[in-house]
């Protein structure tokens, strides 16, 4: 199948937002999604965008449920105090009916190509323990599971806890 | 003790670089550090900085080994497709002889305050499994261990694997 991978445009945000929710449903945490397509437009398509995105597009005859955009990879730039400029792949998603055709692998490679060109030494991502399919894709391309090999755990402050923490900051 | 927390300046990069290495030694991975203070200066103190940093400074009479800067918190802005603008605390470090005085907690709160003001919904970080002291600090302030509660693993491509992956990107 003829699949085109291209940089997302502002007008793709409705479709990206739809797929963000589909991915969250797959990950069994749909209640956590609070984003709107307007926010994605504002944050990703401004002077200093907070993220970049590549979408996978199929020709009209292959469209599913009327959607031409059938997958996406959303990433942003980070920093490693050990290696310098790096990148983080926040989401990688392909609609179920388009899986098994190498689209996910294509999106992943495309992100790697873009961030390499920008001088990033690392590309990181998070994967759920039970999502062996994603783990196998990453591992087959040489990714290291840092939680297993080095013992890293992900921690998060949000909501009231983040507010409280901020409120405890020493005053000048 | 009178400890001042302030935004890092370009001229702090030598001291930050020294502490990056001290932290890596503590984390038992000093071989992974490839950064120089020149790179920190270039990446953190330019038009669109790749990170921000807060340092803890002590008055002359309390200086250890001649250092006025005795701790740092280095962070950058990220993006959550579930919650929007977020932040990541890459490093939090206080020199051994200055621990137990609330400096780490002060740096952490200060980062929370800064990123909250910038509209971040989340502050994330990674912690090593055996580093119970750091885990306890984060947990005592309400951080959630996402690796335990939701099963997230951190994955990374770097070096030859990242090069290979980038080389496999579909051509136009």
C-alpha cells in the first residue's frame, strides 16, 4: 500500500486528537486525556512549537472510516546532561486496520532521521509492561529497556501535589 | 544556613558540569558522561535554551572545597498528549556535605513553582530503583511511581542503533 509519511500540518490536529484518544483507549487510560485539537494546534503550530509530529497518510481508496491520516508519531526535543541534545517520542500509533504493514516502523525511523539531523544523541520513549508488541518493535531495532537494565523508574507530580510542591518554594 | 536558590547563569556551567559528573558517579554510571561545560553554555544560554537550571549557592563562610554553588536542579519543557505542556526534571543534586538541610527539597519546590507558572500540568523525573532516598523525597511530596502503578518502562535508542534506525527511514 502506498503510505505517505509527512510532517503534520495544523489542519491535521483534529485527526491527531482523535488518534491520541484511540491510543489512550488501547493503553487502558482514556480518562487521563484532557487535550483538545485546539490545544494541539496552539502548542504545536506556533513560533516555538512544544512538539513536532509526523503523520502517515493513505490514498483515498484505502481510507478507513473516512480517515486519510491513519497513524502518527509525536515527539519533542529534550536534554541529557550526559549526552546533550536528545529527543523523546511521546506517541507512536497506527490504526488497528492498518497495522502489520510497516507503518509504525516507518514512522519510528522517520522520527529517528529527523532528530538525528537536528543533532540528537538519543531517542527515548516509554512503553507499557504488557505492550510486548511495541517492546518487540523497539527492541528489534536495538532500543535498550532502561528500567530493566539500569533500574530507572518514572515518577510524576501533577494536580494538587504539584500545586502544593510549588507553594512550598522558598521565597526570596 | 543561608542558602540562596537562583536561576543559573552562563558562568555557573563549570560548576554545573562538575556536579553532573559527581551525580553520575553517585549513580554509578560516570562513563556515560560526555558533556562539557562549553556544551552546557551553548545549549542552555542561547536564544532558545534547551534546558533551564536553578542552583543553590552558599555564602563564603560555608563554602566546601572552594565551591559557592553546592547543588542544582536542571529541567526542560516537554509535552503530554493527554495533559498538554509539562516539564521534566533531568537532574536534582546536592553535594554530600550539604545534604540533610532541605536544599534538595527547596530546589525541587522551586522547579515546581517555575514550571507551574509556565502552565505545566505535570512535572516528571526518573529515579534509580536503589535510590530510596530520592524516591522517598519524591513520594513524600505526592509523586506517583508510574513504573510501579501503571507499568511504564523507559526505552532508549542511541549510538549505532539510532544511526541504523535513521538510515531505514522511507525515502520520499
